[in-house]
């Protein structure tokens, strides 16, 4: 009799246990912790303008105070030193010119320069100012094959298409006082597009 009572009591406990726990507190499974992605630092694009280059240019010139305009084009080459944000350079250029007034009494045939440059590195773009010595020759006021030295100042921009090729443009003004003692003060302005290969 005692054994039957213990067995009945054990069976009741087993049957009642799930019901007792069914209403108990529910513990939610912890959600997985997802780490935030590390911030991506985008480095500014910086160009390397250091080294030698050689190219060609083509453009238009206006005679300034002396009436007359025309086309000009030629070759240029130089070397640049990239110091970080600042770029220094030296460039030589030669242009075959056809700048003349209506009656051809003033005609510029050749224009050459040696200039220094100071530029600012904007990555793939370089903006710069230039200044230096200019040489011109042509027919001036009845004097054939006149030639003279003057000076030039300019502003330019170059864009690096890739590691070797650049394209750009430059505006420059020139000053020749009393060109080869002809009494002509010649101050042309030129606008040219340029392309160059960097070594």
C-alpha cells in the first residue's frame, strides 16, 4: 500500500512539472553582436609632377596695341620638381608664328621663351604661373628679319590624363619695347592648348 502511494505521488509530480514550468519566466536568446564597419579613409588624390616632359602646342595670338593677329604653334619641353603642394619648373618653348597686321608691315614669324614656373598641385591638375625671357623675330616697320628680346608672363593649367600624358592650356603676354630699334612697342597675347609626354 505504501509503495502504491509513493508511485502515485511520483507520477503526479512528473505530470504536473511541465505545467508548473509552462508559466514560468521566458529567457530570450541573446541577439548576435554585429560590429560596426571600420570607417574607410579616402586619401586625397595627389599627383606626381616630378620629372622631364616634352610636347607641342597650338593657338592664337593677338598683337595687342599693334593691330594684327594670327595662329602660332610649336614645341616645348621642361623639367618640374614636385615639392608636395608646390611645384617648381623650368620650360623652354619655340613657336612658328603668323601674327601680322592688315598690310603686313608688322609680322611676327618666330617666338621663343625660357620661363620659370611656380605651381600648385591639385592632384591630377596643376595650376601655375610663369615668367621669363622672350625672343621674337619678324618684319617690323620696313625692317626685314628684325629680332629682339623681351619678357613674358603667363598663367596655365595642366591635367594628367595618365602617368605619362598631360593636356592643358596657357595664356601669356609678351613685352618687346622698341622692337629692334624700329620704334614699335610690340605686346602680343597668346592663348594655346598644350599636350606633353612625361618621362
